[in-house]
């Protein structure tokens, strides 16, 4: 019997920049901070392929009309999420 590969369904997130251009991202992880959900997003091509020079961003995740919406965090949220993430990484290193 032939091996069958299971393909994971991937949702590409489209974010429209201030200049109107569209950029595409995949969610790499999530973290909760101050009772809100934040996602770590990595830039990909429109077809979902990794970009060598793509950027990574943090977005606040909210639900509007049943749809997930990815918003820019405030400066305070960004700093708090980054600090929380760094703390989690430090804890992982200690466990190893």
C-alpha cells in the first residue's frame, strides 16, 4: 500500500499596508498578554512559500462579525508581548 501524505491546511493571512499593497503571512505561534490574544506572523509569498528576506510581525487577534481580524498592537502591547515571549524563551532554555 502506498504511503499517503497528509497535507495540512494552511490559512494565508493577507494584510494591506498603509500604501495599499498586500502582504501575505502565516501564523507561527500565539501568546496571550493582558487578556488579549496575539499572533506571531511570518511573511510568505502569495502561494505560502517562505521568503528568505520576509519580515515577522506581531498582531493582536480579534473577532469581528465572526471573522478573525489581525490588528497592529499598541506600543505598550507590543513591548509587553515581546517581554512575555523573551521570558518564555528563557524558561525553555532553563529546562534544557
